[in-house]
């Protein structure tokens, strides 16, 4: 286990396990030094702003980003290979009129900054409100990271 996984454990967090490659979906793919994850969801179900609070959405985003990191590890073998978190796309299953998607996605951003620090973990991000997500998940996240050669 590398130092990044040690840090995840020290924070009391658990790396997510991605679904194995099936059909037309791979947990993550690599081109050059970039790793793109598929969208990874959380266990929380329902619409943020109706069924879930912002705080519950925040935790859902944290779980989804840990699953994205699990997909990165699945592909490259060691999270210590990550040299930069580049971009997140966060989709929040939102109740009508809910506009605090960025506050929900802070769960993912804060987690990455705690794990990697600002130099590696600071990233670009989009946070979108979505009418529905697969399985009625509260949050789905895709990420792009740069890794060592």
C-alpha cells in the first residue's frame, strides 16, 4: 500500500471498488498520461434538496469520488502514480429549484484536497443539476487525472 492509500486510511475513509469491466463500460481508461474514469455513483438515493440534505449530498459526493479513485487504482495499480487531479464532472440528482450543486460537489473536492494536498489535488470542476441518475443515485462523478509515465 502506497502513501496515498495510507493517507486515505488515516482520514478514516475507504477506497471504493469499481465494477469490473463489462460490456461497453470500463471503470477507467488511459491515453498517454491521462486517466479518464467512467461515471461512478454513490449508495445514497434520491434528489438532493428534497430527499437528501446538502450535507447528505456532500457525503454522497465523497463516496463517489472514492469510487473514482478506486477505478484509477484498478487501472494504474497505485494511487502514488497520480501527479495531478485535472478535472471533475459532478452530476447531482436535484430537486426542482435546487441550485446548490457546487456545495454538494465540495464533498469530492475537499476529499481530494485532504488526500493529495493542493499541489496535486487542486482541479477544475463542473457541478450540474440533473433530473435523474441511474439507479436514482444522488451523485455521479467522472474524473480525469494525470499519472506518471
